């Protein structure tokens, strides 16, 4: 009961047990909770990060950077955004110098894109990297969104973005030699298109971020090569 009802203290739990026919003292309930390591309701009732994400997932965007080294050892920075509820990824851009002016411009372009899609969000999550400047945040504030910064040195707090970085590395970038910025842009655009429209996700019940029309179940099953055959995508042809 304590785990399922974090706002219930030992007295409230005692009342529920009495209602169910148990004959015991309130102090017994308190001792049982303490013995099993269950903290008081004042501590259990604090909303967890996971609770926040689950409750508002359809209204949350997350963003992050990751880096890619070219074969000439040039470091490229990739900025992306991901919708927590649908897992849809928005590839923002690539740069060798992720300064505040550049990140702010990418934020503006994303807001314009979301407006065209008629998509609205209440929160955006990012870490405390200095690349996310005040002007970057102001773009989202002007669109009615609240900035949620993750705690220091806790990449797991931005777990959805981190998980996408792991996916693109394992499925794509770890198997390709990147020549230059244009090459990386081409690779990322193709992978993101596949990820959004064709790749099932366990976290959303094996659906795709952009829903697929499953009404056609009679066409033959075809195979499409993604990234030159590095990934295979299966679909039904028009009947």
C-alpha cells in the first residue's frame, strides 16, 4: 500500500487495514514500514524524475549533442531533438563550432517546423552544457515552453536522448567511415528518416514514431536497403 500510494502515511495505511478486517495497532504499521526500509510519506511523496517524464511525456522535447570524428580527425558536432512521447527525432544540424548563435538559430528553425506541424510542447530537457545558451533557451520560452535542466553529471536524466545516440552509433555510425560534413549530413538524414518512419520501438509497443498504415495486409513483403544495405527495412507493397 505504501508503494502504491506514496501520499499515505502509516496512520492512513492503518485505517485501510482496519477497514479490511485486520486487528493491529498503528505503531505496528509504523514498525513494519521502518523494518522494510519504506520512508515516511513526506519523503515518498516527492515526485521522481521518472514520474515527471511519464506524466508529461507527450509534452516533452529533449535535446543533446554528440560528436563524430571524420577520417581526417575533424570533429563534428551534431544537434538533435527527440519527442519523448513518440520517440520522433528532429535532426537539427551539424557544425564544427557549436557556439551560441548557431544553436539559437537551430532552435528557431525547430520552432518554425513544429508550428508548421501543429505540434506543441510544454517542456524541453537538456543538460547544463554551455552550448545551450540563454538565447537558445529564450527561443523556447517565447514559444511557451519551460526549460528543464538535468542535474550535473547525470546523463541518465536525459536518458531518451542518450538512448538515441546509442542507437545511431550501434546501428549506423560505428560501421561507416565519415569523410566530411556533407557525408555525415547525408548519412544522418537517411538514418533519421528510417528511424522515424520504419523502425519499431520497444518503448512504444513496437510502433514507429511516425505511425504506419497497417490496413494493407495483403501485399507482398518487400525489402528496402537503408544506407547501402547496412540496414534492411521490410514493408508490404501496394496490393
